[in-house]
């Protein structure tokens, strides 16, 4: 009753015979006061697409490691290893740039398997890609997360005056398209 009033309306669509999925979310503040608005689309990729032959293809303006552990892997954020014992997760915030008509993308490709998964999104609405890299044994996963914030919590964002809000009666729409493509294999 005293909280914020946001409504999410989601449409998930595809076209028969095509290897793509479209997620369209409309978020509306139906309350009477501005509401904080942070959103992150968490998508996990795993084996067999994710393995030591995979590569993340992105073109960020800036990449920021979350902490000291991630800073050690900054130069190889886009490469992956076999599962490792004792691996500590690495998280990176990529500030994205438009590739075409305010759209940007992240592609996890595996040339050896001949497949690639691409996530395409509007960077004016979702300017960041949070990357969660976990190469641990039994915990082998890559999270690719289009987001409207840098991965900090709401208190941190509020303290630095960067917490986004939706005003009463205002709506925003996010569109994310996911493609699975065949790609040419080496040699």
C-alpha cells in the first residue's frame, strides 16, 4: 500500500522456422510518486556452447571490473577456460555503444561447434552489459545481463545520484532479441 507501484507487461514472441526470440517489456508507474527503476535481464549460458573454445564478442566503450578478483581477469574477460577448481567469479560492467540505430549486441560464439548466440538490445534503454564469468568446476556458467544500471545496488546508486526513476503515469519499454546462428567453423 505504501510502496512503489510498477507494472510489468511482457510479450515473448518468435517466428516459426526462425531461431530467434523477442522479449518486449513495458514497465509503467501506475502510482502517484516517482519510483526507483532498475532492471537487469539475467541470461545464463553454459556447456556445450560455453567451453574453452568459446569467445564473447562485444564492443564496449568502457569495461569496469567489479572488484580486485575481476581486475585480474580484465584482459581476458572475453575468453573462457576449462572448468577450474577454486575459481572465483569475475564480474564486469561493460558500458556499451550503439552498433546500428541505437542497438548493441553481445555474442557468445563457439567456432569449433559452429554456433553463436547473440543478444541484441537497445542501448538507449539498457546501456550496460553486466558479465558474470564463473569458470568453476560444477559451477561453469556465463551470465550476460543487459541492464539500465552499472550493477551497483540502489543505495550506492542513490548515494552517487545515478538511481533512475519512472515518474507517475510514465512507461518505458525494453526490447531484447535473442538469436541462435550457425557460423563457419575454422579451416
